[in-house]
């Protein structure tokens, strides 16, 4: 008989709990079922935050790009600039004053008007560390793209001022070539000042912009639901009533979800699934040109890699074609220059070092390494978009290097640790890469190969390539707003870089994206921020 | 019984302290710099240093630990470095998601495991016995991720009977109350959505149930066989009780202790160890929450999350021990 209370008590507890819950729920919003058309986008990870200035990860920016607008935006099919929230703009001849004329009758999702005050507020919030709403996290991309915060030595933007309700003036401390390209980046999207002031800390969970979709619901690690903004300024868009981002971490499971119709479009495919998509009539494949580069870096601070002949020799010993067919399922372009060919100022006349082991041996001999040498090759353990299998690529290189007498020891680390080691120049050889931010060559060449970025710690120029000549060209191109002049400067820089060979540029990886055959209007933009409001899909039952 | 319970509860204190030290130590010994993580890949070294100060990472370890424990005692699990939200707020939905999945799969595992075990023991050396023990062997050896992918391929993609992933149709929006979707939909009284939630539960729950089901079946069988040979069972039979009654009442009760142990252990293991299943079925549970935190170096989430899971493991084991004592009054550990 002693046993009874145990169960009675447990049952009573459960009953009580459910009563409390029902009571709590009396005013709840309950359940809403879908009506209208929906586009479900499947991806590998959830967004981190939905305040665009506070994130650097693509998954967050994919979502914020649909909630917010930027002053100017990239064209649908490339990284050229077209009007966004600003209808037109002009700059002073010296490139130090820019005037933007804003679109009228645009409203934020909370009903407040978009105007010059909103633009000034957002820029003040980003640039001024003492701004009352400079809160909620790190504003990483701002100092990164505009030389620091207000008051810093290299800060680009002197002042952002309102001329009238729909005109904003930017005064710069120095002209920068990629100014418009920077403004088009999704982190620099304009949020509702009213919503930000209300709670700058929680703004990243309750985003309010002017974009094609309004934020509706976020189930962490699961789905983010956006709803059509019926008042969107670009009339006729969005095409669907609801846009859902769904995280499905496993690549194979995500592909199954696409094939069974649970999602409409997906990124992050296993290269081996690409052939299946091409054969399946219910699916279609989109190939996104890679705004990225994977490369083998030579640490030029270390001997014998300070010797250009050694670096050139190794360049001759890398078979890019086989790397692409073995490790990228053919989905990559061999890299000749540090940035991909669709970007401004790409130099087509630069000749690549061909795969030629004899030449490689010859050069090593000239450099005095007839008897061979030993090198440590660092490779990341985790897949990167531009380098899906770093360790295997390293093993592949090791085999070919052995043939020219270079004995390679492969060293691997987990990604975060790897970054720390490589960025402080611990490596001799290292496999590394870069995903471009704004589609401007400055974002590749200056970041990865200028001597200013060859810092002791936290270097982004991990080859410690310190050519004065290249530095001069890059700085001049950076501060010029004459695009033709910039093209010439970048072409020259690419020639010198090829000759000096601080890297073996390996590939520009193509990003495969699969969708249902019913999908129309999707363009796989190289920035990975897709204009999903232009996509339509046949209604699912 | 009461004194026993109190004594067991007191014994929890040193265990919890030990666990907090271990999680703290492990997290602080992992290579990688949390300040760098927060600042982002492109931050200046000065900014990283500032953040290190803000977080108290420049303090000696013992002081950091004491601050951490002080927070824990006030119910403060710390704030996530990435989202900046209090972990105690953030962790709830993930725990509930995992608990719903794990409890469902344990129900499946226990129901099928125990019954398979009983019938196999009852009909020892019959074809049923052989078949189910072979199935159990396969069940133990099968990799969960493979089974999960096969289930998706068959039931979602080919037959289109069940959804391949997630907790409910993403097109349905629900304001969660308990974050146990089955309970929530019941509270809302929406049977259509309830059915959708149940359909989403089936595949991952079955995948997760395989291993514990197989283990439970084997343990139940061997334990039943042992008890069936004892004298009191012969007496029960001699008294003319029906065979069913003898097996399910008299034998099972005494055979239940080892089975309960296994159920308790498996339940605890699944709570933290459902990562693979959660990943394949994109189930937003605690395993994936921790996994993401580890890969992002969100060390406050890692240390508090592991502590929460470990605490639940300990509590479940405590509960199992208490149930022993309740089932078999002869068990009163440590009492002289």
C-alpha cells in the first residue's frame, strides 16, 4: 500500500502542470497554418543574428539581405553597382564628397518612413563607439571596410549629413576606390531607427528593415520565417508570400529533403550529388561563380621560401587540373591570378606556370637544392567552401613534390586553431583561401598581398609578401575612384605578383546549388546573398 | 525510503561540484581563444584584448572558476558569447526538443525491447527467439546515421509517407508553450497539427530507439531466463497460475532490476548523445546546440550546456535508483 502515493503524486503533478500551461496560454497567438505560396530554402546552418552589421557569416547575411536594403546594390548577375535605397548619386572630382538621392515613399516594416535621418542614424550608430545604440555585439565589418571607427587614424568617413529629407552627403577623409562596392555589402543595410532605439540589444532578434520580406518567426537551429512585404518599393516583388530558411546540417539529408519535396532549393551540396541533380528532371542545377580563391601560401619570412626560384619551382609542380577533377568534382576554375576573372581589372594576359616537373627540378637545382629539401605543409582539417578537402589536397601535393625532391610533412589542425597558427606565420607552406566580401579587387589584393596586412599576429597576408612595388600600386588603386585607372593598376600588380610567386593560386571554387525544376528567377549571385524575392515557385499543396 | 532519498540527494552535491570543475577545466584547456571568436576573424588585436578583459579571461583560472560557481548558485548559467543571450533562457527549447525525441524513442525502445525479450525468454530456442536476437544484434551494430539516411530515403523520398526532417511542417507557425510540440498541439487542441508533429517524430525516434531497444531486449531476455529457473516460479506454475500471469507478473518483476538499470543508463546517454540523429533529421535539440557551440568556440555555452546535460544524467540515475528501492524493498544501499 505504500506504493500508491508515488504514482498519485506524479499524476497530480502532471495534471497541475498542464492546467497551469493551459492557463498561461489563454492569450497566446496559437497556431497559424500556411496560405499562399512559400519558398523553402535549405542550408547547413542557422543564422547567428539578424542585425546585419553585427555578423560576418554568410548564413546570417542571406537572411538579412531579404529583410533589409542597402543604399546601392549589386546587379542581379554580377558585382557591378546599381541603385538600391538611393536612386542616384554623384561624387566630387576628388572622390571625397558623395551625395546620395534617396528613394521616396519607402517605409520600414514598422511603418516609420525611410529618409535621410534614417541613413545618418545608421551610419552614426556603426561608426561611433560612444553612440547610445552602438550595442548588442561587434560591428566587425564597419572598421574592416572603412578603416576603423570614428576617431581612428585611418577612418574613411569624416561625416554623414542630411542635406534635405531625401539627400545625404558623405564627406570622406580620403577617397577610396571601392566606396560604392562597400556600401552595397549586406552588412551596411539600413535598419529602422525607431526599432533600434527601442532595444538595440534585442534588435538582432526582431529585425526591422525596408526589404522585400518582413521578419515573422525564428525557431533557433531550425527555421526562420519571413513574410511578404506588400509595400515593397520594387513593385511586383516579392514573388512568393512566404520565405522560409530551414537549417538541415547534414548535406545528404538536405539533398533527400529536396528530392522528397520538403524544401525547394538548397546550397551546400556534396560534389558527388551534382551528377544526380543533372540527371533528375524534377531538379535543376545552378552553378555559382566562386568569388573566392584557394591557394598554397609560401611563408616568405622562412628559408628557403624567401628564394623566388624555390617558390617558382613549386608553382611548376602543382597539377591544378587533377586537383579540380579529384577534389572538386570538376566544379572549380584553375586560378591564375589571386582573384576570379569576372571581377574588375582581371589580367587575362598573365600566363600561369604550367605543370612541368622538369622545369621545377631545374629551378630547384639553380636555387642550390639539388639534393632536395624538407618542408612542413599546413592543411586545415575542416572543409571550407573554397577547399572542401584540404587534407586530401595536401596529400596529393606531397606526392608530386616528392618527385622534385621536396619532402613534405603534413600538419593539420581544427579550423579555428589552424587560423590562429597560420595568421601568426607558424607555417612554411599552408593551404588557405578567401571568400570575397564586396566584389572589388581591393578586397582580394590589398587584404591578402599588401605589406600592410603582413602583421606579426593576425596577418591576412600570410605569405608575408612585402613587395614595395605592389604596395604602391595597391594603395594608389585603393584611393582612386577612376575605374579605368584602377584597372590598369590592378593589371600591373597581377603581373608582378605572378613573377614574385608568393602563392600557388589553386582554384576558384564553383558553388553548386540545387533547386526544384519549378523554380524560376533564381540567380546564384557570386556574393552568396541571393535575391530570393525574385524567385517564384509553383504552389505546393 | 525517505531517509534513503535524502541521503542520495545529499550525495549529489559532491558529484555536482566535481562535474562543474571538470567541465570548467576541459573548456578552459581547449586550444583556441574565445576573445578572438567574439571579436570576429578580422578584429584588431587591441579589440581582442579589450574583450578578454570584459570577460574576465585575464583573471587567474581559480578566480574565474569561483565567479562561475557564484553565478551557477544564483541560477545564472552565463551568457552565450555569440548570441549574447542568457544561456538559461536559450537552452530551454533545445532541451525540450531533445527530451521529446528521447522520451518517444525510449517508449518505443522499452515497449518493443521488453516484449521481445520476454517472449524470446518464454519461447527460448524457438524461431522467434533466434530471429529477434539476430535482429537485436543487428540493432546494436547498425550505425545510426546510416539507418537514419536509409529511413529518409525509403519513407520520405521513395514512399513519401513521412517527412524527412524537422519537428513540424515549416509552413505552420506555432507559438510554443512547453516546447514539447506534442503537448503544445494538445493544449491548442489542433489534432491536424498534432498529427503532423507525430509524423515528424516517427523516423528520428525509431532511428534513435534501435540501439537501446536491442540492448533492452537482450538484457530482458537473459534476466528473465535466470528468474524463470527459480523455485518460486515453479511454485507459481504448480499453483496453476496461467502462463501469461506467471511470465508478466511474477517473473518480470524480479527480472526488472537489470532492465531498469539499462533503461536508465540509455536514457541518460541519449539525452546528450543524440547528436547524430539530431543532425541527420535536423532536429533542433541540445546535442546540436552544444555541437555548434563547440565549433564556434562559444565556451560559456559549452561549459554550462555540458553541465546541464550531465546533471540530468545524474538525476535520471538517481531516479532509477529510487525506483529500484521502490520495486524491491530489500534494496536500501548503504544502510546498516
